[in-house]
C-alpha cells in the first residue's frame, strides 16, 4: 500500500441493507477486545478520529431529506464528498437482474425518483470511491444462507460480486470476516486493524486465500478445542450431551478455520464446542451447502468408542501416576 496521509476524520459507512439478519451488527455490540465504543470514542492510542455511520449507533437516522440524516452520508460518498471512508457490507448481494420487476433488497431512496436504491446498486456506486471494503459475516463474504441451492435471489458474497482480485482506490483487497454470526472480537479487532492501516499506523492485513485475516483464521477449530485430547485417544461422543470429541456426531472442527474454540465467544467464555455445540463450518466458503448435514444421528451406546480408547486412558493414567511419584 502507498503512503497515506493521516485523515482528519475517517468515516465508516456500514451498509446492512443486503440480505442479512443483522447478526454482525448484533455481534459487534458484544465486542470487548476492543469494544465499538472504544473505537468511536478514540480511546485507543494512535487511532484517527472515527465517524461511524451505522444504523445501530447513529442517532441521526431521521427522514431521507434531513440534512444530517443517516442515509445522507451514503449520498455524500456517492458524490465524492466523503474521503476517506471504509465501506462495511453486512449481508449477501442479491442479483437484481434476475426478474422482470421489483427488487430484492433496498437501502434508502433515490431523492430524484423517491424509489428505493437497491443494496446492490449502492455497492456498485460506492466501491470505486471506497478506501477499503470489509465484508462482515459469511453472507457478505461468501453468500451464506441466501446463496443456498434453490434460493431465488441469486445472492452471492461481495468478492464474487466485485471480483476476488478487486482492489480499492488505495490498492487494498476486500477484507472478509466470516461467521454466522461472526465472532464479536474478531470483527472489532479487524475493524481496528484496518483503521490503523488506513491511518498509516499499521502494515497491511495479511489475508488467506479466502480473504480472511490470517491471524484470526489461520488454524482450525480442532487445534484450539479442549476436546482435541479425546480425539487423540479415539474417545468420541455418541450423543450431544457428552464432554468427549464431537466429530462423530457431525462436528466439522478438524477442517474449519476458526478461532472460537480457543478465543471463546465473549470475554473468553462460550463458543460452539466449548458449550457442547458442534462446528457447522460457518466461517467457510460454501457454507451451508457444502457442509450438510450439520448433525449426524447419534450412534448406538458405546458404538463411538473403539476398543483401544480405554487402553489409551489407562496408559495415560499410568504415566500420570509415575510422573507424580
């Protein structure tokens, strides 16, 4: 990335008008490392002043024609009056060309016609002007639930819509923070890193082949899971209330890149396998179709445990007694 001047104010335009459940917006309210309040209040060293235009946080969300109304910031960006700004996209991008009339998803109205502007059109308008783009949540990143086979919307992720090799006017690739919903601190941490980067205070974010931050998605769920030792001894759960390894009742943790088992959900507490839930691969391209069925029928009692699992436990117990003595 070329050298950039530190902006007086760095605007964030958060667009949740695509096909979305607002799960990422809800998740961000739970972030603590950092919190969104710390980012907006400028409570972190070296952070440029931030103006966040986000439906969950912006009090100026009045009628379209209001001078300081929420949607006016998007119109200003469209006219080239807002620079620099980061565009955060929440929700998948529908195909607005696959039907004779109507639209799938709108975000504010066109002041000239009074008709809705589609979320897809906003993305096409703002992408060439954005300093950086983030696709938050698996729907925005890869299409997610709305891109399942048989869905009429033709939905896809931001990289599929703009192109996987797309670069912003500052030369930055799309940054994807997947999850259904995405992890609160993964989201807040990436926003913070991108703000530092655009403000000239940090190097470019290292991304993997799926445009995810490598430091967050470089390892599998299994590598950070407290149940991994049960897998090592082939000690598998045969129902969903067990504390053993859940791989034989449908857990995809061995192949899924996600840090939730290691990081927990909020303040280190919770997270799918940590509370007995299987990993359903929600941070991966192709979710959910490529990872179905999510859950396998519970096996008959004892069927999930090979004969050598008790032997491994016995040997480990012997090792512990010898080491302790």
